[in-house]
C-alpha cells in the first residue's frame, strides 16, 4: 500500500492559464513511507501572492480567435487510448520536423514501395525507436472504427501498425540506405592500410634510419643488458626524446636529426616514403570487423525477410522486387570488401612480423601510430634544430659585437691614457724650455731687443745716406769709378750678411718665441 497519508490529499486548481511544467509524475503506488514524497506538505506554503506572481510571470499565450476557430480552440482534447505519453510526444516531434509536409498516406506508400528518396536513415531509425510494441499495435488495429476519435499521434501509430511487417521492413530500408555509405567508407580505409604496409616494407630511407638508431643504441648500451641487440620494438621510437643531452637543451631526436642532415641527407626525408601511414593509423581493425559483421548479419536477415514477401498484399508493396535486386548487388560488394579485408589483415600481420614483433600481441593501430608519432617528432626536432642554430648564430653575433665594443672601449681607454702621458711629457718639456728662457734672460729681453733693432735700422740708414752724397757730389775718373763700384758691391755683400749682433738678436727672437709658446702650453695645462 501507499505510504501517503490518506487525510492529506492534493488540491485541484482551476482556471489556471500559466505555462506547464513538463515533468514525469511518480505513480502513487511507488511512493512508500520512507520516501521523501510521502512527507511533503506543499499546500502549507500556499499564498495568493505566490499564485498571482506565477500567473503574471508565466502567463500562457492564448490565441485570440473568433468564430469557428474559437470553437476549435474550445474543443475537448482527445485522450490517449493505447500509446504512452512519451511515445505520443516523440511522434509529435517527428511529424512537426522531419516528416512535416508528408501526409500519413504518402508516408505509408513510401514505406510500402521501399522508396527512401524522402526518408533519411536517421528518420527511419527514429520511426523504429518510436514504434509501439507489438501488443500496442495489435490494440491499435482494433480501433479502426474509432479512428476519428484517436489523437494525431495514435492515428499515425495506427497507420504504421497496418503496414505489413513494419519493423523488419524499416530495418531493411535502413540497411539498404546505409550500405552504400558504409561500403564507400570502408574501401579507402582498407586501401590505406595495405598501402602503408607496403611503404614500411620497401622504404630504404626508413630502414636506414632504423639501422642508424640501432647502431647508436648498441654503442650507448655497451656493457648493459641491452647491448649487442639485433633489433628493437618500434614503440621505442616514441621514447627517443626521453634521452636528454648533457645540457638538457636537446635530446636524442635532435641529435639524430642533425646527424642525418649533416652526414646522410639522402635519408633525412624518410617520411616522404610513408605517405599513407597517417591515414592508416586512423583505421580501426575492430571497427572494420564490426562493420563487416554487421553487413553480413543484415544481409542474412534480409534474405530471410524476403521469404515473407513473395506474395505482396498490395500493388504498392514493392519490397520483394526492390530488395531482391539490392540483395544481389550487396552480396557481390560484400564479398569484395571481405576479400580485401582479409588481404589487409594478412599485410598487417606480415609487416608486424617483418619488424620482429608478434602480430597476435601487437595492435595495428598502435603499431602505425608509434611510427607516425616518431615521424612527427622527428620533423619537430628538425625545426627546433634550425631555431637553435639561428639562436646560436644570434648569440655568437651578439658576443662578437660585445667583443668588438669591448676592444673599442679598451682602445679608447688606451688612447686616453697615452694622451695623458703625452701631455705630461709635453708639460715637462715646456717647463724645461721655460726654465732655460728664464736662465738666459730671453724671457725679459723683448723690449731691449726691439730698441736695438730700431738703432740698427737707423745706423744703416745713415750710412746709406752718406754713401749717396759722396757719389753725387764728386766726379770720379773711370778708375775711381770702378773702385767705387767694387766698394759698393762689397758693401752690399757686407750689408746682406748678418752681423754678430743681428745673429744674436735672431736667436733671442727664436728663444723668446719658444718661451712664449711654452708659457701658452703651461697655461693650457
């Protein structure tokens, strides 16, 4: 029995025009004494203000109609007779979306004729999910005379229930529609895997790269349990980056990339030989197997279903004709796919064995993925190597600029020191010159020297004047004249030759000039 207190019932509210809350009620029989709902007394929370607020905030939109339309709006809602509310809601959504525009009769004819031009696989799968149970459909068929009294959802369900073998019919139509798409997807996947196996087996570049890694590993593993190995599992390729260099800035992948680029450039682009590997690793053997098994099962089911359609009940029923033709095509196509899949499995087993591993323990997806990961990591290492080289060049250039600037600074410092030393030397020389000038008196004889110069110039003038007078005042004989000319020449020579006094004066002048320059340099210091 229910755990609800019989004295505490639920109140019925009338005249409410708010929007509805679409919850799913718990049946009274499921509410026991220990449940939360057995103890609720929500009516104690009633208040007129609350109800008015709800009516205002969540008022339902009511269409204002007049005349016949108003009469329809007031028409009593038809109650469900067979199907449950959830199924009714699902049918309503389907009829107002994917099947909108199609009448029940048009849809019935499409299904009978197996015409899927207007029916997508998703729509047909929805119909299959929403189909009433066999018992409900039998009950619906009994309501033929009450069809007009059924709600729209039940009228739709009634139409479906009257299509012969509706469920297997829809299943066959879905299989036919999806078969072409699945076959189109499976074919290239099988091709990718077979091609990738061939590439891994024939790529000389990839093989040489593995040999080089084996050499490096045996050298580095010398003295360990992994020394002198004849091979390694290819999943190790994804772990090369775990071996760090001493500076922790690079790893074995960077080393391998540098090695191949510098010494074996003919092998460095080995990934170009493995063009189908990326696509092959996305192919799931389990998924392919599942798809093919599903095809096989659906083909067998269709073959059995056709036994029930040898004598169609309606002229519109073309299930037997359409599906027999499809079955023949689908069988042929499936056999080709199955043969290719078998060949693919053989190729995968051979390539795994080719690299010394157990095909029963090695998953093809992981096998291909490990190699793809290695290829991608290797290319990333190449890019990083280029960046590191460029960074190193920049560092070296900056270092060179710093060294150059340092040398310039040192040169400027040296020149400054040399200048100071030179200035100090010149200062000492200037002082020496100044002391000499002071000792000889040359620094004090400027005025005396100028006076003596004036006297010498005046003496020379007087002598020249007297000589001119003697020449104009007396006539001379040719002999005397010759003697006079000789005398004049001698005087000219004597006059042009500096006297001892003049030489002394010139020396004093030079000494004075030197002393003056020395004084100026002293002042400059």
